[in-house]
C-alpha cells in the first residue's frame, strides 16, 4: 500500500468529517472547500453520525488506496492544466483530485465506492478530440460539435457542445455533461453555461425549437422542459448511436457537492446566489430527468428504466427506427450525419 497516499486520504477524510478541507497553493494562503461527509473504514465510523450527511463506506482500506492510486495515475495527466491553474505542488494536487472525485459522488456511489472509482477511472483512459467538427445540417444551417475537457471539480470529465451556424452567426445549445465508462455513456447533466447571443440566427432557432412542444400534453411533467435542452439531448444521443454507443445512464443528485456549494455561499452571505444554486440544482435533477422522460416519450426505439434505489435512468438504444409523430424532433434526429464515427469506448 502507498503509505504517502494513505496519509493524504486520511487527512482529507478527517477534515471532511468537520466540513472544511484546505488545499494549499504554492504562493499564498489556502483554497478552502466545504464538503461534509463521514467515512466508515473497515466497519469503524470516523465520527458519531447523525443521518444528516452521507457516509463513505470503505470495507477494505488497502483496496481503496490502490484504486485511488490507479485513478490518480490517469487523473494527473487528464487534469494536468489544473495543477498550474490552482498553483499546486504534487501532494496538494493529488489531494484536490481525490477530493473532487469524492465530492462528485452520489449517495449510491458512497455505498459502492469501488465501482464508482473504477467507472471514473475508465472515463479518463481515452481522451476525446477537442476539435470542432461538422456533424450535421438542419434547415440549411450547419451543426458543429465541440467537446471540451472540464476542470476536475466539475461533475463530468467532458462537456458536449453543439453550435448551429450560418455564414455570419452561431447559436450555442445547452451543454451536455458526460463521460464514457466501460461499454456506456453517462450523462451527468444538461447546463446552459453561456448566455444566448442575441442575433438573427438565435432568434430564428429559438422560435423553431419551441415547436418541439407541439402535441405534448401540457398537464404532464414532460412538458416542463427546455426545448433547447431537449434539442441538445436529441443531437447528443443520435451522435452516440451513430458511434455505436447504445447504452446510456444518468447520474443522480450529488449531495456532498450541493452542500459544499451552499455552505460556501452562506459564509459569504450571498442570498441571491443561493437562490441561483437551488434553481441550478432543480435544473440538474428534476428538469434533467423530465428531459430524459420527454426524449423517451418521442422515441419508442429506446428502452428506458428507472432504478429507484440508485435514482438513475438506464437507456438502451435499439437499432430500429422510431415511430414518428407530428413533431420536429424527428427532423433533429435525422440532421446528424451517419458517417461520423469517432468515439471509442471499451466494450
């Protein structure tokens, strides 16, 4: 067992029990984070638990350290720019990478931590191209995909961005947070990171995507979704299918991440941003899951199941074509080219 890494892990877990973890940059002070969770190492709790915060269950600490060591071997390379960005030495960089890994876990991940670490490790093994690529056409406009690598503190390793362009302007759809594990894609969320540019193309497409609501029951929760987010998800899933990736799962609520963000804002007495945090969390959970259900409503060639224990959807894409109804979503689906296979995942 790596004794140096073991000491680092114990340090982070001990600090997290109290709700404050400090990362020391090389030039000044500390980066201060506010995750709060307990740990249970080989049957022994790190502190008296109260049911308010999640418990990280580690049945075999040596195995846990070995898996973290393997994860860090890939994470150091994948997130190498973060080391300079946060100005960290080797030890503090490892500490931040480990902390970010745990903070982005769900409750079920805390109970099945080895599977979670393995899945996250797989997501970093085969870096994806960041080149902007033409992948389709819609109503005479070109559809470009650009995949960007996220910082280590973001929920997912990658961001899938769709730009729709004419000769002068571009329109950016909400981004898909995702990663490729073994034999499947995992969607962590759909977020609108950038403000929509006010130009003739954006106005035209914004009006066009509102037609996605045609013939959708207004009293059903599936009507409570962003048309632009649904469009982004449709393009993403079709792109996956064209790359022979037909198994998808969704991530659920990240309690440690949410708590850390909320405490940070409370300490700054920033009530306005707390309101925004709660709205973002609503979009990342309820509205995100509604968007998944809405996609399944339109496409009967996908089998969708919800696991009540893990609070996750699993989606299996079938080879047959969907039964089309009177809705533009099928035009979006057909807009992606059929010959753009350039994703590789371990089967």
